[in-house]
């Protein structure tokens, strides 16, 4: 095997390891949207300020 092919394989392996590490890191910091359940704030936001101009005095 040529030296350039060995170097390519080593660099490709290192690149894959770095990509796998970054993917794992990002995945560990996020949660699946369905895992939180349906909170009341998601279903009906409890916004106390109104943006409707018809309700202003």
C-alpha cells in the first residue's frame, strides 16, 4: 500500500471520529420533541399582554 493511501485512510478515519463525536455531543444536548409531553403553555399560551388593538382603552 502506498504511503499516500495510508495517509488518506488515517485522515479519513480521524475525520469520521471527529464527525461522530460532534454528532453525539449535539444529540446529547437536545431532546426529542415528544418526550416533554403536552404542556399547557404549548396548547394555550398564557400571554397576559394583548396585541389586539381593538381591546385597548
